[in-house]
C-alpha cells in the first residue's frame, strides 16, 4: 500500500506521460475526436444543448458534469453578457460558471456571435498612416537624388543632343513639365527645345499644348542645338525646373524640397540691390512670404512692395497693418524708396536665419496640416469599407493607400492592385509575391481581404475568449485593498485595449507593461523569465508533444502558450469568425476534459489523490477564503490540511472565512513549491483520516475510471455572499 502523496506524485512527476496514458483510453479518444469534429457546426446555444455528447463533454471539462441535467440554468449562463457586472453569470460566486461562459462565443440572443470583420487591423492602419507620413521624406530623398544628378549634368551640356541622349536627364526634364518621357518622340522634343518662342510658327508654338512652350522656355538652346552663352539653363531656369519636378513627383512638401529652395534663395539673394530686383525673382518673393506665414497666391507684388518699403516706426504704415507684414518688413533692410542704403546688405545673418527658420516651420506646419486632413479622411472612410471594391472605387482612399506604399495611383493598373489586395502575403506563390516587389507584398499584408474580396477576421495575438480569461486570471491576483483593485482595473483596461494591436511576439515582449501583465496573470511574476524563454513559450505548438511547453519540466507553461494565437515564427494568426468556440478555447476545453478524466481515474482508486490533483490545478486561482468556501473540493482539502473539525462547516460563512484566512497566506498558492508542501501536509492527514483509501501501485496502473463527483451543491449561503474586496 502507498500513501496518497506518493500516488499524487505518480501523476504529477511526468504530467505529459499521465496525459498520454489518459488519451490512450479509447473512450476518451473517441469523445475528444467527436468534440473537435462537431463543435464547429454549432451555430446557437440550442444546437449546443441538443447535442448531448458535445454538451456533456464541455460540462465535464469545466467540472460541472453534476449540473449537466440543468440545461435551462446553463442556458442562462451561456446567454449572460460577461461585460455586464449585473448579468446572471457575473453575480455567481462559483468561478466555474464564468469560465464556462467565457469558453464560448454566444451572444445574448443565443446565436453564435458573428464577430467583427475589418478591412485593416489597428496595427496595419497605424502602419499605413505612418507610411503615408513618411512618403514625404521618401519621395523627397528620391527626388533630391535625381535633382543632384540633373543639376550636375545639365551644367556640362554643350548641345541639345546630349540632353536627348541621356535617358535620365531627358526623363527628368520632361517629367518636370508634365510630359511622359516614356512615349515622347526624341526628335520632336529636340525640335521643341530648339524652337524660337518669338516665332509663332515654331514647333513649340505650333502645337496647341502649353507644356511644350514651357519646356522650350526652360532652356537656352540655339536653333542649331548648341548651347547659348551662359549654359543650357540659367540659375533661375534650373531652379524652376527642379521645383516643378518636386511638384510633379509629389515631393514638393518634403524637407529635401525645402532645403533646395533655401539654397536657391541664398544664391539669388546675393545679387539683390532693391525691391524691384527682389520682386523680379518669384522664387525669392514666395520663399519670404511662406516664411512669415502668408500664402503667395493671395498676396500681390504691390502688397509685398508696400510691406518691404514701410517705415516700421510709423504706426500707420502698411507693414504695421498686420503681424505678418510687420515681420516680413523686419527681415529685410530696404529703405522707404525700395533701395538698400550704402554698405547695408539686404539681410543680416541674423535676419536670414530667422527667415529660414520661419520658412521651415511654416512649410512643415502646412505639410502636416495637409497630411492630417488626408489622414483624418482616411481613418473615417476605411472604417466604412466592406469590400475590396469599396476601396478601389473611393479615389481618396485609393490614392492615400497608393502613396503610403510608394505607388503612383495614376500609373498602376487598378486590376493589378485589386489582385494584390486579394493576395495572401504568407503564400510564396500568391500574386503579390510573384511580382517580387516588396511594396506589393507590404500592401497585401496591410489588408484583411479574402479571395472573395470581403474582409476576414483580424490578426490577433489573443482571441476574445483568451483575453477575457487572461484578465480574469490577473484580476484574481489583486490584493483586497481598493487601491490595489483600482490599479488592477487600470492595467486590465490597458491590456484589453492594447493586446489587439500586437501582431508579433517581439512586439508583445517589447512592451514591458503587457509582458508583466501576462506573467502575473499566469502565476510567473517574480520568476524573471528571460525574453527568450517567454518567446519559446508563446510560439510553442501545444499540440506537438515535442514543443517547448510539452517537454519536462516546462509543462507548467502550457496554459500561457494556449492562451495566445502566435505562429511558430512569432506572428499573430488570423481569427476565424462565426465559431461557437475559438481554436484556443476548443484546445483548452479538451485539455480540461483530459485533466478531469485523469483526476477521476485517480479518484476511483483514492479520492484523496483526486482532491490533491484538483487542488494543485486550482490553487493559483485562490484569492480569498471565499474562493475556498465556494468550492466543496477545495474546502475539503483545506479543512483537512489545517486539521479543522467537520463541525466548523456549521458555523456562519463569514466566521468560517475568517478562521481560514487567519491560518493561510493566499500568496503561497502562487508558489509551486509551497503548493507541493501544502498538498503533502493534506495527504498525510488525509491518510490518517482515511487509512482504507491507500491503493497499490498495480491498482494505479490498472484501475478503472469510475467517477467520483464533487462540487454538485454549493452552499446556498455561499452563493449569496458577495466576494470580499
């Protein structure tokens, strides 16, 4: 004969082996296969309750098999709104009922909750917005590289033929003047560039398109194609061409464009001697107006002249009519006649720096205001999209997306982009991946469209049922004081709102607040688990017996792994909507069923072993004496371990709670070693109290699976007790 504790250790020493032995029972395997094969067909609580095998399996898994007969009662449990503190199940003291309700996705009307399909996950939405903002910088950098090449090369030209023969130079010049270089005729462009704009019959004037006249005006080629004195372009012609290129490529609001305009301003400013010279160069005029917060479109040259020639000492002068004009006048040194006094520069170094600082600040503010407006529209509109066709039809949304991913909406085929959006980026043979361009792969990955063009379930690090369970586990760790509960509620709110934005394990672990929440919820606070260990846990396949959490001694990490929805590579998996149970909830139900069956088998030989196994499983969820009083099995273990007489059960519930609380430190039940010692103490006292229960090792190996029930009738008085805070 062996003791209860040794029998208990027989099961827990190699837990995975005990599970395999339980699964080897044909009846257990048959019920497991049936549940997995049929739970996906359930569309309502009615379906679930009508299938006795499914219903009974789930009830047993959650330790409620003695309540299987009470279908009307369990319907009310499943219909409860877990977010409503006044719902039927939330008012119950026994936590098993809430756990049972959390395991399913039933709506209060009894049907399976459809779930929410969204075109973009919150993380992808924020990434798209970020990319859209960055596109100013990306486009600016690309345009600047082309501008540098163009400026350096155009200065060396000795004939128009050199420009036409250089594809990069040719494309730059034509793009600046809104001409498609890919279809333009090189001989025709040569004829345009050598046209005499004073001759109405010249090629540039003969064609009814102002673009070609502007192109001809931008260069100084002779009729024979040679370069006129002073080069192929003057500084102002070059500046205008580069400016137009920035505009045509969508980089006009970029830091690169702003830096270019500043360089041009500094270069041209050196030759200015009076206001007329200044106004004759629109680049200088516009730069100065933007720097003081004025829009060049709405300010005439006459108004600029009046401001720059104002006497700031005269309160009635034009410059003093507004802060902007006063600032403009203060940044230049023209006298009231529009000239510069002898020895006085147009600007001092300090004035120049103030002007440049103002330009960069105002350009940036204007650019950001435009971005914010477009982004606000996008955020609003994308929430209304219900199909890929909606996205393709809305020009504002479509253009925003194209720009964000570095694509030109005017150049891309809409058919091609539609196929990209329908692609699965995880499939190496998908259309997006076959294009072998990271922009298209990133675009496909930013949206949730299925092959039918409809949005699918979102990518989630945790399914809804697992989030609820994690929050419940964390809440159970909180202390009794109000400030502890309030702090815990704040952390739970943060966790619930933030976990949906997590798309990879690395993102989760990089957020120390989330990582701390998870480790505390699963009873690992203070263990100082490394990021590598946590990553191994969260990426484990719990169905694989060789995965990290299924190897001895890591099985205690299994519950944490089962609560998350990560692939082996650490990326979140997509939620499958419209299921009565999420995949993780199905797995957890089956784990619980196997554990219950194993405990029942142990109990058929020695009820004390079943009690010990049950206590070991539930100990970490004990937060107060009322947690124990609400569970008949836990109460028996504690009463036995503490040596309390059975007569105590006749006392007032509050008196029992106080007696137990005075003898236990509930924090000990978060420590596996202290739990083991408590079970050892229980086992010894149980054997003294029940000497006839000790089984032999052969009976452990060959014993039957008779069922011993407990927890069938929670004390009515306990059910009415509000959980102590």
